[in-house]
């Protein structure tokens, strides 16, 4: 994770991002149930974010 590359300890990044160390640890372990907003709080100091975008609709099966 970029945290290690940046030389930050979990407790330092957790404080910067205003999340608990347990939450940050869960993200690093790919634990389920983490909200997108929380992920973005952790990614923000690194200039990154996650999101959901709508995929274009599939063409109907009869279309060429």
C-alpha cells in the first residue's frame, strides 16, 4: 500500500484521514463492508479516489 511507500505508520495515516486504526487495517486486509466514502478519505492524501460509474448499455441482441 502507498502508506508504507510514504513511510507512514497505520496510526499516523489513520489520524491524517480521520479514521480508526481498525478501519485502516480492515481496508488493508480487503475486508468487506468498507464504505466508498471511507476509502476515499484514506486515498485522498495520495491524490486518488474510487467511485462507481454507469457502464454504457449493451446493444440489443438483434443489433448488428
